[in-house]
């Protein structure tokens, strides 16, 4: 195992795609880097996910301006992670929306997450000097809220715990399209370091109940068509279960973190080793799965120091 995090040496720029997934709906993707979404209404634009820095966010704005000159009025952040939220200042002064639970996580662990992610994934934080501060929502909701972009209705919902405790999804009823954040991934590893494995499957089922004809996932290509949507939901479920089941087995017999690591690799490597950011996510996924399997419901806060200790323990 390498002595540095798997993404520390990943410094090559990724090719950006801007894909229309419904009328006036777009997925901004970049070869497994964090995705953003765009909803164009009658009067204004909603963006889903800010990106990690203003520099990266401006790439999203450039794509938006290639299709509309309407103002950006709303920014939805599906969860609190630094790579999703710290580019918010590049969008002007939109209404910034998060779930109540996501805001609470900014309070509790936002700075620690920023410090931790900065060390893990340096390429995504190029231009970090422009980040003014932690990103705070101007509006929060508990279970569901509705925004009208002129006549276009957008529902923002918390369907359950999965990638984090505060995950939101964005549903556009007139097009039957959903933006899922990192609850759903496509040919990219799920990051489960703040996850809730036992709940994740139920949340995926709640998404499936909407029968979306297209999904903008958290990472990976836009999912257009029911066949692609179903494949991504099934595959995401398999990834989460294939990580958690071995951890449960090892924890039940009092095994160690390193034994969980070996068991998860044996289960996941044959199916997912070629996925984007697989090696990057794996140690954090293993550590969280081990904790949850031992009854630790609330994910422990990741800090730069804890990252290094965990990495050292797994190399032992």
C-alpha cells in the first residue's frame, strides 16, 4: 500500500462534459470528479453542487452561459462536504439551500472536513486561496421544500441517510429527472467515510420509487433512460453492500480494522477496482464500515490527523 493517499498524485485535469438530461436540465461531469447540476426555469437558474473552489465553479458558470443568460438565483448543496460547497462564492449571491442536518454538520465538522479533504485531494483544491470561508446556507429545510423558478417547480427533499446524514435530492416533476448528489454514483466508487450503510439501500429505494427517466449522479456520467438509471441504482446498492457485509462478518467475531480491510478488498476488488477514486475511497469506507458494524451510529469526524493515523493502521 502506498504511504500517501491514493488521490494525492492525481494532478491531471479531467475532460468536462455538459449533458442535457431533460428540457433545460444539465449534468456537469468530469471523468469521476464531483458533478454539478443545472436547472433552467422560466426566470432564473438553479445550480446543484458548488464545486470545491471558485476556480472550478467558474467552469460550471461558463457552461451555463453557453446555454442561457438567465440569472443564477438558487444554489442547492446536497450535503456538507468541502468538495461540494466551497466554490459557492463564484455564483454571485444566490439563495443557498441545505437540509437542516447538513447545516448542523457544517457547524460540527465543516472546518475539519475542509482540512482533511485538502490533504487528500490536492488537485480539486487548486485555487483554494480564493475560498473566502466555510459555506453557510441561507435557507434550510427538514424533510421537503419546493422552489418555483417562474412556473417551473423544483422539489428538494431529504429521503433518508446514505452518503451522509443530511443528504438532499432535487426532483424536477415536469421532466421526471432527479439530481441525487453522492447517494448514487456511476462507475465511480461511493465515498462512505461519513455514510450510513444500513440506511443507504432504503434511500436508494425511495429514489427508485419516483421512477426517474434520468439522473444526474454525484460522480460519473449522466444517466439518461430508465435502463441506465436502474443499472446505476443497482450497482450503487451492490457497492455499498459489498463494503458493509464483510465488515459486519469480521466485526462480529471481534476482528481488527486490518482484517476488515482484507475482507472488503476480497469482496470489492474483483467488481470495482477499475472504478474512479476506488483506491482513494477504500480506506475511509473500510474504517466507517468497521465503526458502524460495531454499533457506532454517528460517523466520527475525519481530521487530517485521523486520516494519517487510519492510513498508518491499515499499512500495519
